[in-house]
C-alpha cells in the first residue's frame, strides 16, 4: 500500500522455498543474460520513480517473458502474478497496465538509443573478428491497425503493399545482432547505409587499420559490409571503396552466363563451421559508372549462375562466396525473431506526429510514377504483337489488306502509348521527387507510432537472443550430432518448464532444481549446462544468493575443470562467461 502511494521504497528479491514453480526453468538463462549486458550500464541510462518494483526487476521480467515465448504483455492478464513473482523473488509481478506505464516511462527514445549503442559497442569489442564482417538488411514491420496513418511499403514475405515501418539490422556473420536503425518513413537501404550505418560503424568497429596501415596497403579495408540487391549501386560501391570499406552484394545485371569450363571446385566454410564445395569462377567487371570490381560466380547443379560483386581485394573467391551466402544467417535471425520473440508485435498504439522536416515522397510524383509504370507495362506486349504480324505462304490481296489495317491500328495504339508515356515522364521529371512533410497536403501526411517502449523491449529481446545463442553453444558441444537449432528447442523446453527453488541463507545459495528430462541424452546435455551455469557463480541481483543449478533426481553436478571465470559481482559477470 505504501508503495502504491509512492511512500514505500523498492523491495529486494526474497526467495521462499517453492516446488514446481511454473516457468522457473527460465532462471537457467540468468547468467547468460547478465553476461550479455542486460543489467550493465542500465542504471546509468534509466531511472524509475520510487515504488515497489526496482528497475532490475522490470528488465529481468521482460527478458524472462521473451525467453519463455510469452508473445505479448496482454497474455499476462491470464497468468497468476504470484507465480511469475516467485521467479523474481517477489510476491507478484506488476499488472499489465502498470507494466505498460513503467515501460512507457522508461522508453524515452534518446535514452534507449544510448543504451543500445553501448551494448552494441560492448558486443563488438568482445568479438572483434565478427565485427569485421557486417551484414545489413531491411525488415518491414506491417501495421494492421487504424490508429495511425503510416506510409505503405512492399512486404516481400506477404507479397503485398501494406502500411508499415522499416528497420535496418546490422548483424554478424553467424546472425547475432549488433544494432538496428528504425525508420518510420523508409528512405531506402542506400541512403540509410551511407548516412547513418557507415558513419556509426567507422566509429564503433574495433581494431580498424590505422591511417598509416591503409596508406601502406591500397588493398586493405577498414571492415566488410554485405547486403543484398537492394544495396546494388555502382556509385555507392565506389564511394564506399573510397572510404576504404569493402562490400559484397549480388550483381543486379549480371549479363550472359560464363562458360562452364571457367568454373573450378572450391571449398567454402559456412558461418556455423560446416564446409561445402562449390563451383566458382572469377573475372574483373567494369560497372556502368566505369568502376572496376571483382565478380565471382557460383554454378549450381541446375546450371544457374549466381553473381556476386566484391570490392574487397584481400579476400579469396572462396571467402567472397562464403561471405555472401552467409547472408542467410541474418535472414534466419529475422525469421526466428518474428516467430519466437514476436519482433513485429506492437507494444503501444499511441500515435505521435512526425517531424515536418522529414523527407517523404512527393504524392504528386508518386501518382505520376504509378501511371508511368502502368502504361510502360502495356507497351512490350503490343510491340511483340506488332512484330509477329505476318502472313505465311502466298499473300492474297484481301488478306494483305486486313493485315495492313490491323498493323496500322496497332501501330497507332503503340504511338499513342509512347506519346502519352513520354508526356508523363516529362511531367514526373519536372516534379520534386521528395518533399518535406510540412509541404505535403494534410490529407497525405503520415503519423508515427510511439516507439520508445517497443525499442526498449526490442533491445532487451536482443540481449535475450544473444544469451540464448551463448547457451545453445554449450548444449551444441554436448550434442555435436544434433541438427542445427535443435539445441534451441531444448532450451525452449527448459525455459517453459517447472523448477524447484531452494534458497539457503546459511550457504548463500539459491538452488534451481530442474525436472529430469525423459531422454537420457538430453539429460546429459542439461547436466553439462547446469555445470557451466553453476561455475559462473552468478549472484541473483538485489540478493546475496549465488545460483546453483542441478537436476531434480539429485545427481551431483560435476563442475568442469576448465570452467569459465566466475562473475565479479551480481551485476557485472565476466564477459568471458559467454562470449558475444
């Protein structure tokens, strides 16, 4: 009651002995969450007014909900608040309305962005090799509500043009995310890449060559960027090369196939360590602006040739092919986040006006462009029909007359289309392609969804994903013959499982006793995971209790001799526990 009136201070976690606590298995992720930066520097960027819940409780709750595959906050209305409270060492968690209010309060755009930037820098510093090759891709988030007027975007996975916002993700080769750039109005990948992503990476990517090293070796690059055909632009490739940034992308206009004799077998190493043999060939290619690049083609079993352009002179053709084809790791990451972490789900329906200086496509230009495209699509079939009009064999005067009349009518139709098309193109050329939003008629203006709280939750989800990835690596080592991503399914089952919580103030421990899996092989993997987690000596935040993990059958947990370094404190476990 005092807390609700703002007179009571925040409470610390206090665990009670409990058996069969629903979802308590998610506590296995706590060491990895802290090691991935969930709580590091959070207090420097966020503050809550005095109340019952501490900031760390909210961060842990959001992360646990994400890992337990609770797709929306609304789902908590149907959950017993006391059960989730036991997982946090509290008597209850906040009700949905309170949780939304607190997230909205914390979700100030600049604070979230600053915290996310610190996390990204930390992850890059911990894994500089991964940060040397970066994947950039756009992700369209559809909006199906009616509260906001959003611009329309083409959604490839749905093959529809829908109201949506666009996010541009920057990931490592294995799919682990570094950061994301949100755009309510999509200016296109090329513009975001040159104006926002590249300047940021030039400051944040660790271990870049010095100016002296770059001057001494003309083939040396600061780092490597990989993107799909949306980023194809000879001018942009040249400008990035001038900034000493290497690029890989698909050739948008590859031209005729190369002779099969040019291709030779090469072995490429994929992102997860697997190797594959491909038929590869390479040439020097001059693009439309005169810029010369490397072109590597891959010949598959069907005879199809995939063309990759590279401005990175230090890479072998095998490395170029491997780097380009690893782009699927980023695609898989986005798909996984949509399906398992509800990446596209809205957190708030609040609408904010957009800055009137925001550049948007001129509605008049868009209308003319639509008319040009529609008219241009009608021309090729008519030209083909005109060219195919002829009479086989002997030409009779009557048949000739009918043919000439049809050809004349079709020619007139073609000329009218061409004249109208040229007129529309001239009108379009005389219009500004982009306008400031303030110059657009009121009926054509856009709103933006309030994104602060969602950005905060999405950042916590990134931490959760990286934590899950680190744990998956431990499980993969115990089950080397499993198919890829099977280890994630095991972890998902652990997150959603019941567990016993046994606090012991005398020994300063909190034992998380997991229920024994039915499969002996799985049990062995869980045993190893428990050993690794216990060896971190992670302390539950706001308590002095060190976490101990074991299986419910009471088997002793053998701590490996080469176990990872224990945490220095409850809030800052060693980054060596789970590398980024």
